[in-house]
C-alpha cells in the first residue's frame, strides 16, 4: 500500500467542539414501522475525532439508527443533539448543511457520470450562485466552479483515483465505486461522516485500501466517523469505541476489546468461536 502524499486538508465546519468532547448524542430514541420496533429506547454518543462502530446481527437496527441520525427517519420518541443543538425531526438535506454526510450499504452513484462529476455533485451543497449564473458559467459562477473544482481535485488525489477521474463510474469495479462514493461524501466537508458497511462485497485488498482511507480521513482530515461493519477484524482495528445492537436494543457499549469479551455480545452476535 502506498503512502499518501501530503495534501492541503479540507476545511470542515468549525463547530467549536474540542476533540474528545461529545459531537452527537442520541437520547432514548425509539423508532417503529407499524407494529415492528426497529429501535427501542437507545442512547449513545459520538465524540469528536473518534471512529465509532455500530455492530450487530442483521435486523439489529443499525441502518435505522444511521437513518435517524441523518434525518431520513423521524423517531417516535427521543431527542438527538448534534453540535449542541437538539432536534427530533430533520430532513436529510438539512443534515448535510449542518455537517452530516453519508455513504450507503448499496452504492448510490450516478452511474453514467464520471468520477469527477460524481464527486463534484457532493460540492453542490456549498455552491452559492443561482441557476442562471451557473448556466452562463461566467464571472462569479466561473470563479466558484474553479474553487470547488480545486477541492474535488484534492479529494481525488487523496483517494488515489486520478487514473479514473474521467471514467463513468458504472464502468468501474465495485471497490473503486465505493471509493468514489466516499469521495462524494468528503466533498460535503462533513463534521460527522456516516459509513454504512463500507467494506461490504470487497475482497481482502479492497478492504485494506478502504481501511487505510478511513483511518486517513479520520486522522489527516480530522473527520469524526460512525460506521456500520460486519467484519470484526476491521471493527477491532479501526474503532475507538463500539456499540452493539440486537433486535433494536443496545446490549453493549465500550472499547473494542471490552465489547468483544462481553458475554451478551458473544451470545447474540460473535459466537463461541470468537
């Protein structure tokens, strides 16, 4: 694996929160779909600068929790505090504007667009000029385009995907598509990056590359990360803290080694062999 060439860091939202302090807090959140309880009275927090893993068996409520955090679902009960502001309901685009970006379990890219165009799409939340200026591509709109293009080129260099910058993403192998999706999320300059199974469907080499980029995003870019992941080797290597869900309830929360040896986690998820 090649070492990164030093690049100018992206500017994330200045939330005035010190590293290690609470960035996001979930208080007693419950979510139901009809008579089915997806999340039941869950509380957890995410500290600025950490990599926070959310694990558990299929159907445990992990993706539902991310959907609540980024505003895709509105819980029937509970409050979420992000950067000191409490809320119950929030639309996904408002979450992006407040500094929460997201990747998905299944790749959600514009397959007919190039790598560069897909990542540029992530910059749209920061573009200020109206549609008329953008159509004219002149004056302020041109200067804005150049400024945002420079940010995108930094991300492309950072993720080592210069060779596919002009390639339609639909023609890329799965591992590179996941990397492009990560790039698009980084283009939003999030304070909190939510990754839903970033290693799913990858071979060993692709997992090693993605793990390296996740660590570098966290350490070099200073981005707080919450991730869902089933590969326990990846979870143990990457995470500062781990929360475990089972049937929509929290059954453990703590350091990776502590969680791995918790009997309730072994019984519900890891199994005796682990």
